[in-house]
C-alpha cells in the first residue's frame, strides 16, 4: 500500500496534512462518494492527483475539469496507461455525441451558431411581426433571446414556463415574446448538429437522452464542482459504472459564476447524494498569514500553512507600483480599461484578461446602434453615446414594467448596471476621437496581446483560478457591490471578495481610491440617480428644441455640484454663458 504520510508534487515529496490523510484513507478503504470542500490555494488538484495512488489497479478513472490548462497540466503529470482519462466537461460531451453518431469529423464548432440563427430567422421565429419597427430596442430583444438560449440549456429548460423561471433567476426582462422564441430555437438546435457550440456539448447528450458504453468509469473526480450546472451534473451521471464512486472537489465560497449558469446549490446537490461523505482541505499553501486573516472574514475555515510567511498588506498604493507579472483586479470593466489605457500611454506593457470577449461585446454594441459620430458630450441625439443612453433608458422602462418597481430600484438591476458600465467604458475608449469608425479601429488594435512579461489586468470573475505574487485591488470600495439585491447576488459579492484577496502569494495592495467621474455612481446610489436624471433631461431637451436636427449649438457642461441641490436631479438647468449647462459624464 502506498504511504499516506507523504504527498508528491512533481518529483518532490512533502508531509501530508491530516486532512489529506483522511482523504487518502477514504479512497483506499471507504466505499462511498466524497465531497471535498477545498479552500483557495489548498493544493486540491495535487491532492486529487495523489488520490490515484490508492485506487486498485485495473479500475477506470475519469478526471473532469473546466479548463484546458488544468487538463494539460494533469496529462503531463499523470500516466494515462493506468486507466485514467483526463478531459474537460466539454470534451466528454463531445465524445458522447460522437459515440452516438450525432456529430462527426465534419462537425463545425461555432460559438455564434445561435446568435446567427436568431438574427437571420427572427421574423419566422416570432409572432411579433412588428419586430422590425422596434428600432434600437431590437438590441435587448435579440440579446434576451440569445442569453436565454444559453441559460435554458444549462438548466435543461425546454418548456416556456421553465424558461420563464430561469429568466426570473437572472432578472432577464422580456421585451415581447422572447420565451416562445427561445423554445423554438432550442428545438432547432436539437435538430441541427452539423454546427454546435460549447454549451451544446453539455446540453445535447442530456436533452437527447444519449447513453455511453465507451465512457463508463469506476471513479470520477470532479474539479471546481461549485461551478457545475444541472446539465454538467446530468452529463457526469451518464458515466457511472455500477458501484462507481465520485469525488467532487470545490469551494462554495468561490462560487461566483451563478450569473453565467452555475447551479446555486451545486455543492449541496452532490452532498445530498446517497452514501456521500463530506471532507475538507482548509489549509491554504498559497496565501501568507496576513492575507489568510482577511480571507477568514468570508470563509472562517481557511487556515494558513504552518510554514507560511507573514506577507504584507498595503493601502493607498499607486497603480504605477505594479510591475510585470503583478495582477490588477477590479469589480467593473470600465475602470479596468481606464487603467489599462493609462499603462499603455506610459509605455508599460499590460495585458487585459479576457480581451477577446471585451472586444466582441463592444463591437457588437456599436454595430447595433449604427451611428457615424461618437458624440461623447451628447450635443446631438444621433451620436453613438446618446443612442446608447436612449437604449439604457428604454431598458429601465422595461425593467420597471416587468418587476413593478420604481426607477431607483430598476437603476440597480444588474442588466441596467452592466449596460451602464459598457457605455462608460466606451466613453473612456472614445477620448480624443470623433467618428465611430475610429473607435472600432482602436478597439480592434488595443485589445490584443499576451500575458507574458506584462502587468495583468482582470476582473475578479476572470481571475478565478489564477494567482500572482503581488495583487493590486483597483477601486476596492466597489466590493462588495452595494447594489446586490437577491440572496444569491449578495452571497456572490461576498464570495467575490474572498476570491480577490486569495489570489495573492506575497502582497495584497489596495490602490488609492479616486472619487471622480462615473466611478462614484457604483458606490453612491444617489449620485447615479442625479446624473442620469440630468442626462435624460438633456436628451429630451435636445429632441424637443431641435425636432430631430442633427446638431445644436455647443453647450457648457457642469460638474456634479451644479445639479446637486436636493440630490434628486430635478433641478432646472442653469443658464450660463455659452448656453445651457448640463452634467458631464465623461
């Protein structure tokens, strides 16, 4: 029998913790399943690797992970000859589809399968034949459909009633008949598998009730179990041989992806399976003691390793203190982009994590509005930024109507906040530019590169699973968000803080706060109400006075103090030399 007192990390060996020994003992002598709650930096992947040493020869083992990088790392360290298969969830789904003959070598992987189909066939899909007259409002209508096609598949929702319930979870506000359209799109997706996307790889094997004979296992290890959806869990169940044992490893305190489909009670679902034991890995080998002390506020069980150094926590630091290899984290993308551009202007090599997705989002938003000029100062009603604000105000009205709430509450609905953040990011990117084509070229140019020898900028969501010696928190007062309303949103915000601080291996640095521009709106709710009220009045004034004219005389723009008053934004604009004075959101 292998020695349970040692754990191997590559060619090196260390003394096993008591928690690791308990897991090894359960693997070697137990008979049921395990759910292992693993703290950030607790060597969970290494522990699972070492579990393989205690499994009898001849047993088939499957290791499932979300990330290709994790799979590649494990493949380089684990011998495949011992009956261990290592793959992503998507890879498993793909294999089961191929085994059943639903896809072949000619199958195309296209992440735009559903958006493209919806865009090309919307008039045939919808009963709302006036869709062409929606104008700018067609953007949220189409976005709702595409988003719900994604969520519905992960929740295995096919009926209109079930689709509507999933939409309620994510606060998606229908413009017209989106849920009926989603049902039709899902039926089409099942019948057309020459082209699939990654979500199809998880969904199709389940919705088609496929079985597998080739991918049946005696032991199944599930990494990042807290991020699994209902469709992921059903896919895993297809691979159980008689007497199969599963080991689900995850951390409920790192569950920050409910917003993109993860089942809120994923860990609990595994724990409630018959004959399942709960074990834990609370020792963090990544974080120094001072950082663990902060992390304990969010996850009391996390513990520093006995040999951990004290580490350092610094406050009011400059973002320019960051060096290549360090990581800058922020809650919102617009401030992150502002800092990214600042690094580029100062000839500092920087990389924005997830830049391809950011680029795609902004280019798509620009294309939907289809304006020639940017007009960041909103002196017309036809520019890109005024049209985006119009879209924003239209969404507020839809949210108010759907949830029977007032404008203040609608303003802090996540769908409205995300759009607001995107508008502000585009305004940051538009500095010094006049035409939309220039902005498009800029976006295509700057959102490229790699993360080698550079300062890495990332939202906290995208930083999960990453680490760096030195972590810098940009705009720390944005976490937790004061705008979270639902129970799962509030918990996710607390988890977000935990994820952010536990990325650090040496120092945790809080960048000095700057109360300027739109940033304060994410902290002070009254500020956003005042500024957006002034902007709504401005756009209404331009439209009324100019009756659709392309331009109006240049106007002077005020500071927040100019419309402060009672904080409601209902004050009359002040007449000043040069014309009417309105709030500057730039």
